[in-house]
């Protein structure tokens, strides 16, 4: 694996309640992913939002994993705001729903095969179909996430046979991180966690209006779409996240993103 950018002393890193987040823009993240896709090592990227930080606070294994990735990026606007309140700077939110299409466009240009893994049966395939319609040049395949440990070798075989260079894993937190951790040695050059991305790419869910995205209110839109599943995450989790950031600020535990990720 390439040198880890989330070490405690790495420049361009802000630590939010112990979770390292790189100061990277959407364009920079996309360029780095395409660069890494041409290597023979495995680089792992995780999109960090308030929910991931909350989970990591009580899950030592997840927290350790997040400190061994190649880099984590600010998938949630709350993470950008948290960094600002701690006196550091993350240049922008890098929403995975924006990052994935940008990566797919770049992968099509570079001839790097992409694989979607996760979601209910049919969802990842529908997402792949829509992305192929949007970017016909991309080499893209998919498999659903409803498989057990006994089927892992088969799934890894599908990913390998596709010649995958960039893998999106959407099994939900922390299951997707656990799966990547267990199978790290058998994974392609770039692996990104993506949660429920395929629901959005497939068209099963519609994204929030731009004004809500730009105002950091996309979580409210998602809550309205899936209230039973997301009520606890947002209505309990968001205040818990804010409280944790305030405790960190009071304690002065900040690793500053003095310069941008490069």
C-alpha cells in the first residue's frame, strides 16, 4: 500500500474526534484516485461524515481502520464545519455522490475498469446501467451486497475477472469497512467506501435540490425520504457529533490542516 496520508503527523490533515480527514477538493481527490488506479498496490479511501465519526467514537476497530486508510475525505458538510470550528480548514465537502461520477468520467478516459459492490439485488446493476448510459466509454460491472462469508471468494473472483482498478463498496458503515479490512490483500488498486451511493446513482432516490446541498441541509432531505431508517442517525447523532466537536475544541485537541492535500 502507498504511504498513508492519515498518520498523526501528515500535513493537510484535520482530526475530527480522532478521525483524520484530508484537506482535499473534489478535483484533487479525483485526480489522486485516477493516479492510484494505475499502481499495483491497494489504496483505500473513506468518505467521513458525522455518522462515521459517531460510530468510530464507540468502535475501536473502526477507529483504527480509519487511521490506516490512504486518506479520508469530508463526505459530510458537518465535517467541514467541524474543522472550521476547530480552527482548521477543509477546502470543501467532497460528497461521494459527486465524486463517483467524476471518477467514472476519468476512469473512462484512462481505460480503468470500475466495479460497484453493494446494495440490494438489482440496485448496483441499475446504478451501473445509468452510469454506462451517461458515460458509454466506461468499463463498469456490478454485484449486489447480499452475500455471506462463504460467497466472498466468488465475489472477489468477479471483481478480479472484471480487471477492476477502482472498486466502490456500498455495504453501509461499519460493514463495508469490516469487509475491506478482511479482504484488503485481495482488493484492486483503489477501494472507496460509498454507503448508499447506488440508491442515488440508480435513480431510486433523488438528490436534494442544489440549494439544500450547498446549505449543508442534504441530511434533512434524506431524513424526509427515509425517516424510519435515518431518524436516530440524524436527530440523535447530529447533536452527539456537535457535542463531541465542542469537547475537542474545549480540550484543544486539534491537528491542523495547515496546507492542502497534495
